[in-house]
C-alpha cells in the first residue's frame, strides 16, 4: 500500500522449553500512515518482559514526517535520571520497534529487500538495524545484517556487546514477492533461530 493508514499488532513469547531458561515476552500495537511506500508511525504501545524487568511504553509521533522525533507519553516503571539516558526529542528519524520489525519480516519485492539502515527508539534506548544487500544463492535469497546498540544503554551493556549479527533467509513466492523463511541471530543468551511454518 503506497498511501493510507496502517496498523500493526505483534507478540513474542518463548516456547515452553525456553521459558524454563529465559522467561521473556513482548506485545505491541502501532498505528500510523503509509506515504510513498514509507512508514510513518503515529502512536505506539508495548509491554515487554525480561528476566530482570517488565515495562509498559507509550510513544507518540506528533509530526508524521521522516525526521519526526517521538514523545514518550509513558515509560513504566519510572526511574531517576541516569547519566547515559538520552533525550527523546533528539531522536529524529526513528521508528518504533514494531514498525521496524515489520519492514524486515514482511513479504516484499526484491527491490525492497534488505539493503537499508533503520534507526529504532523504544522509549529509552536507540538502536540500529543494518541490513546488507541481498545475495541470491540459487535456491534462496540471503541477507546478513546487525542489530547495534547506539545510545541509552548502561556502560556495562555497551561493554558486554554492541553489535549482534543476524541472517535472514527469504524464498521467492508468487510474482516478485519474497517471503522470510528463517531467521538466525546472536543474543545475550547465545544463538537463536526461528523458522516460518
């Protein structure tokens, strides 16, 4: 869709086996506009659960333009300011996490596949998805990339690891549509893999 409204809803939860080791989860919704094939989020709401914390976030993008900066309407639980915190008003040109994931994981034409940089803001932290140009192997199309911590992370987090490489494997569907078939990445917990059924 080149023009009009868009709405996304997503959730992530571990399998029953993984839950014994890492109890994490995510759910989110976002609404915004599509203009000239570009996503412009307007409102974003998420719940995130990790082993150490649980957060609820509400973001609003008051100016639906490519250089819009988000407004943090809520980040709960709140906490005192820390030296490494960043100013949301200075985070121009970012997407919310759900819109960014949609750009990567959706079915798409070869011309839109990977080969892009996406800056993401989750209410406190700025990250970046860097995707290299797609490579045709004859059977599949493979994209490599990295998730990078940019700002808003503690010095301990930045010292632990900054870049997390990943690989996306797409298969060709009808016409010029490419469908994500598998995804592998490095995380703080080790390697993770997901496959489309």
